[in-house]
C-alpha cells in the first residue's frame, strides 16, 4: 500500500499542479501543454487501475479456469496486428518466425495479454528504425515464445528487479516510466500456466522469453 500510494501521488500532483496553473492567464501554447499533461497523467492513472485489477484477478486464481487450445502463430499475428499502426508511427519493424503447428493450452485472454505486454515493453525500448523479433518453437519439453528488441541492454542492477511490482525504468523515447505492472503480470500468468518468464541481455538488444509446458492429452 505504501508503494501504491507513492505511485499514485506523482500523477495526482502533476494533475493538481497543471489545474492550478490553468486558472491563471496564459498563452494558448502553454494552455495546450498543461492540458496535454493532465490528459497524459489521467491516462496513466487509468492504465494503472486497469492493470492492478487484472493482476489481482490473476493472483486470486489458485489454478486456471479456462483451458483453451491456442494456436501460437495466430495469437502472435493478432497481437502484432493490433500494434502495427503504433509501430509505424515509431518507425519500428516487426519480424515473426513462429513454427507451424505450435499449440499451447491455457487461458487465451491471459496469454494474449502477457504477450501484448512483452511486445509493448519491447516497443518502448526500441530506438527509431529498430526491430522487434518474435519467435516460437518447441524447446525444453514445452513451447518457447521469444520477444527480442534491438536497443540498449538492461543495466545489470535492474535485471533482478524488472518483475517487481511498480518497478520501471525510464523510457528512452520520453524519459517517462510505465506503471511497473506489465512484467509482473507476465510473471504471474507464466506461473499460473506452470511456465516461467525470463528477461536477459543478448547481442545488440534484450530478449524476453516466455516458456509454457506443452499440452498433454
């Protein structure tokens, strides 16, 4: 609760400060800037609330309720399609190499959300003109999904904390931090599916790996 309170105070302080300044006479450019700040911080609070609710839902499940057979290639395609426009705006390329016939069993909504979080995180840290590679193959007795982005490595001291609730690194593009809940959600979803999640530095970038057990009949 102390951490949550701290995370809420920052956007609330920004909104309050901008609202107070807007009561004073100012030029149109300054007014637009402060209104944009209010809009951005409000969206941040909304996103934090939505992710907290989804994370709480996952944590309260002792076991999976839904056991869908999910075609990995189709799930990857759907997630990338929903982010194509944003990738184009940021001049970021997607490349996908998912093996045919890969199927995982689990909650379709949760797994799709976990993959979407990994792609969003990769986009935040990929420089303009960079590339994000998605891969999927059978490995270590299960199914391995990889999301690798070009860009700067994660500092060693931060690698051990990326899954902590509310922990986030500044985004290179904006200097702003995220809610710090995305990778926590991925870890919880992986655990619920009896899988595992790993983030590591690789040559010329960073790779997130989500391993899930192969379906059993």
